[in-house]
C-alpha cells in the first residue's frame, strides 16, 4: 500500500486530551489535573509502542469548555490550559518522527457563544449582517421558532435579550452557524489550511451530518432520529428512513466536496473522517463517494450487541455499502461519547442500539465477562477489512465509571436533562499510568478533573506492561501482528460457511483466518490451522471457548 493510502488500513488511537495525561500539573499556569499537550508529548512513546498508525486528538482550541472543548472560540489557536500553538507544532513533529500521523478535530456545526462572531451578532441586534452568520429567528407566539430539540435535552432554541431566538442543536453555549453564508464557508476553509500548513495529516469532522438545515426550518414532528429499533414479527428492526429537517441533508455533501479539493491540494494529500451518526449504511457511504470524505466512523458496528447475528448483520451491511463507493470501512467500539464497550459487553442482556449509560444502568453486569468479550472483540475488529479506532484506555481494559458522584458531573447533558441523564463523563475519566492509588501518575496536581476509582491499580500502564495476560499486552501483540500481516487492513473478506449462529469465521486472503465464538459452548477450530493469536486460552483439547477469538494461519 502506498504511503498516500495509509488511511485505508490505519489503526487510529483517539487521544481525549483532557484525560490522557497532565504534563504541567505542578506548573505555574495549570495545576488543574487536566490533560494537556505536555502530557501527551511525554507519553507519545506509549502510543507508538502500541503499534498504531495515527492519533486523533479531540479539540484543543481556546474554549470556555461548556462542552469539553466542542465550543470553540478560535479555531486557529490552542487553549492555554492545554498548551501553546508552538507546543502543538512540536507535538506534530514528534509524532511524525515516530511514524504517527496526526488528525485534529474540527467543529463546523457550531462555535462557542464566546466566539467573536457570536459576541458581535448578539450586540448587533435583529436584522444585522452579523446575525446572518448564525441562525437567528423570531419566535412563534411566545415560544421558539419550531419544535427542534437539543441533543443534550430541552429546546434547541434560546432567546436573546432582544427577543430573537438562536438555534443550538447542542448546548446554548454552542450556537449553530449558518452554512449558507459564504464567509462561514471561507473561514472554515482557512482553518483547514492553517493546520494542514502546520503538517497536520487530517481532520475528524464533528457532527459532519448536521451543517445544513432545511429552508424554512419546518417542525420535526414525530420523526425520531437516530431511528429507534421497533419490534416487528418478534425481531427488532429500524423503521424506514425518512428525510429530516436538520440531520443528514443532501446539500451537506457540497461542503465536503470543497473540503476534499483542499485536502487533495496538499502533498501528501490530507484526509478526513466523518463523525456522522447516520444509521442507514447507504446514507453513511454517501459521505464517502470518491470526491468527498475518505472515511467515516462506523457506529452501526459500535452499537451492535455482542451476538453472532447482531455483529454479522452490522459487518455485512457495512461491507456491502462501502464496496459500492470504493471506500474502506472503519470499525470502532468506543469513544468519548458512549459507554465504554467493556461495560456494554458486560451486560447480561445484549440489546441493539444501547450505548448510553442511562439505558444500561439498571441492567446487571459482570466486568469479567465484559473483559473477556472485549479481548475477543479486539481480534474481530482488527481482523476486519479497512481501518480501526482505539479509544484511549480501552487498551488497558478500562470499564465505564458508572458511579461518579453527581456533584462532579460536567457533561452538559446532566444539567440539560434536569438531572435525569448522567451523560458521558463515565468514559472520560483520566487514564491511570502508574502507582497504586489515584491519580495513578496522571498528574502531579492534588486532584484530577474527574475523580478516578480507587480500584484501578491493576489497570495502569505500569502494572499491565510485561504481564502476558493483560489487556495491554494483547493490544500490543495484536496490533504488531496486524501490521506484519499483509492480508490485514484494506481488502476483501470471505465468510466461512456453516460456522454456526454464534460464531463468526472469515478468511482474509489465503493466509489468514479469524474465528470468533460468541456462544457459550466451545467450538472446534478448522483442522490443520496454526494459531497465531488467541484472545484467551483454548480448551485442553484445542477448541475455542465461548467469548473467545482466534487468528489463524489456515
Ligand atoms: C460530537 C462530539 C461530542 C460533542 C458534540 C457537539 O458528537 O463527539 O462530544 O458533544 O459533537 O460538538
């Protein structure tokens, strides 16, 4: 594979910078237990030694942090609590020295309410040109202009002191910008160039499917999005897709054609990955047509239950649609917005679509089962065609922290839902590096921005390094083996027939096969095959136990 096409097979490590490592915990500026660029630089070798190809760093721009950095004041600078622009440039160079590419996170749907454009718009008043960069409207009667709801709960509209309302699909501190405005388009293009000029290899695009709104802003009515599973003939199915007034509008593709041309004007070309929660695989791959984005997160795989039929369906639909546009699929199990997969797979009952902690809290779980399934899921994920994502901490086998005290919760969801939804903080807890007690080497400050559990001593990088039974050593082993195996990454997949409902078995080329047993009874492995790597021990007579995967040389 040419180095220009690195992204077709890449494993990308997600750095949630606030929780990766605090490098200046006792520094003059920020003794705050918040991760930063210095901390990331100090542990780049951890990422490189895993055997991944790139990192994606969540937003590090100046921000009041109403939504953990997804409320941006200046897209072309760095938040002082995270470091400086020159530190950012040094980080990119140091990553490149280790053969790690760097993707940043661009947030085009909304700015911070403290962005100079929005400050100007509020001051300028109704009818002013400054308001046209956002979506201001008069209300309907005494209420908001329409029935749209914020992703974090409550109405998607907030009233300015002069009576006009502005749209925010997320928090009120995140007003949506108007993508029909040429200045908005030009400014985001400048931001792309700004970072590309500094050697950044690409961008993850935040809520890539929300930029364009239907003219007239009609009510959403009873349209549920993303769609929810309904029972039909004893099976859970999604209702038919219908167009939505603000998600996944066809006109958004024009924006990405422009962005692709910018990325292609660089040498080597820069790349994009779309965060688009589009549950219809065909709608997702529209973003991946040859003149649009390179890849998109595959959330259908993420939300699939740990069952043979559930995962098989997600994989088959993904492959069938991606092949039509010639784009490589990606496989993702966790990120900073969903319950960590170890804790999802730990649930006794596996229900499609359940990724919010709120929907899992009252279901019994067993973390040992979740750990075993996560190990098996890793070999499946890395064995599938295309690229994959690793969310920091999953390589340590971190569970979701489900019992954070409510007074430390910071996700806007908690307040916006009237304290009924805990939100996403449980997957964002700072990761443990060393030592036997919090802060586990994360910071030299007295406290971390979210508290860490007291029982993570066995889950630190230090404790797991060199322990052949640890999650960390499984990740290292699997990632290095994947890199050395020419059949893995981009390319075709061939299912093996008659593997059984709870078993996924497939070949990649002639020299590699993967078998995953999601049932409870052991299954025999194909005769004559050599085991390259197993997620857990085989039975005494060489069969594959339940919740175990194996990589084979047939
Ligand atoms: C994306 C981000 C999420 C953020 C939201 C609003 O979904 O991943 O963390 O809250 O966009 O920017």
